[in-house]
């Protein structure tokens, strides 16, 4: 089975449809599948539900799908510095399901593990618990959270092989490994693509069985979300 595709457009061919749920890895600008998200934007698919920690920053990554109004709902834990994300939500133009960050991570992990729901203390007695089942275990209250399983997951890895095995680099790992397991189809973009068998098995984070399609994007521009500088003292 050939998993390698020449570009993002071909890797997503036949996969995208209106109203689907997409998981998008990354945290801020770290480890985001920017090439694949741009291809989703260019496809024109709409009414999407997107699961992502946040939506990047204005003009980059998922924010470009917000610009074209292709996202109907975000399932996230952080709006952060994305002004467009906040504006659309406050104007009632974008649905938002807020999750504590650990809860979001566990919902994704649970979905990938075939666990439909779990109980957590996080959010008990707050707005997070509204409308959710509450149970008591050993004298403590817990709320039930549902696992998440998407139609498509897009992830970014540092290195991959032609069999779909992936290695993430440092903090760019973030949500990517969990999301790679929690979708019907996972498409990966990698900076470096090598022949199958070249990766050290002990270093692989995502086994190739989870990855259906893969593209090589090279080493892109390393964007910095915040740059703080101060004047150098006079010599």
C-alpha cells in the first residue's frame, strides 16, 4: 500500500466533505500541519467541526479557515491571541466547545483507545459541568466527558518513513500523537521523509498503522508567536 503522496491536495483527495470533524495537531504555532490546513482551505469544504487546542494566530494555520468561514464549530481549550477566533465567537458566528486542556487531551486519547466516555473531577461545580452527567466515586463528584473520534486528523511530524511511522521533535509533539490515533483517516506532513526501515523503532512515536497518507513538506519557516526583545546596553 503506497502511503506517499506528492502534495497536500492529492493527499486529501476523496477525503474531505462538508460537515466533517477534523482534528488538527499543534499548540499555538508549534507542530501545526500548516500545509495540510492550507489545502483544506483551498478545497472550499465548509461547515467543519475542528478539534484543536486553539486556532493558531491571525493569518496562520487554522485561522485562515476562520477567515473563509469554513469552520462552523471549534472544540478547543484556548482562544488566546487569535483576535478573529474571539471576534467570531463573541459575535455568535462560531460555535465553541471549551474544554480544560487536560480534559481535551484525554478526550482525544480516549477516542483513539476506543473509550466512549470517562469521568473526571476537572470542572465539577463550574460551567464546564452544565448538562453533563455527574457521579460520585469514593465520596467525590466526577463529571462524564465523551471521547472524541474524528473523520480526519492532520498532523505534523519532524521525520517519517514511507510506511507512515512518525517521529515528532520536542514540544512539537504536543497533541499530534493522540490525534493520529483518533480519526478514521490520518494524513501526516513530515519535514523529512525516509525509506521504510531507516527509523530506529525505539524512537517512533506514532506507528505507521495509524497513518493512511503522508507528504513531505521540508523544513518550513520556524514562526515565533511572541518575540520579546530589549535594547542592548551601550558598549
